[in-house]
C-alpha cells in the first residue's frame, strides 16, 4: 500500500476539523481529519477545478 503524506492548511493547526490533502503521482486524495478513513480520490484536473471553485467562492453560503 502506498504511503500518503497528508497536509492540512496552516489555519487549522489543532487538527480538530480540518481538510487534509495528499498528492500522489496520478491522483490527489482529500479527507477530513474527523473521518480519516473516508478518502476521496480526484484526478489532477478534478483537483484543479475544485481548488479554482473554492478560490472563486462558488461554495460560499
């Protein structure tokens, strides 16, 4: 099994409820620190689209 190196945003130092990302050679993995076994696997294109949408405020309520 591949070892993933998870990173979380600097704004989330306590790890209480943080998004975490691991970038592999062919995929980007995303999970919540609350549910570390629930991992979403994205293609690099899907990750770029998601990051762009977040930056553009498309998920703001």
